[in-house]
C-alpha cells in the first residue's frame, strides 16, 4: 500500500505530503512495512511470469 492517496484525519492533507507529525509518522511506518516486492505492479508481474514461461519452454525444447 502506498500513501499517495491516503488522507490524514489530523490535518486533512495527503499523508505523502507530511504536513503534520501524524502524517510524517504514518508515512515513515508505511515505508518501513514495504517489502522488496512492493514496487511490482500487476503488469510487471505478468511480464515476469511470461518471461519465466518462455525460459521454461526454451529449456524444454533444448532438452528434447
């Protein structure tokens, strides 16, 4: 989850802007929770799966 569209209940600003201490604390917490695959979009995941499928098919042809 990103904080781009989250609205702070304390200052009514976007959390990504960090207007108040509550926004800054929540933004920092969200950034710490993100794992290594947080930046992957669905399109990137589909491309990765298609690439892996292509490699598997090529390896299968090489072994046959």
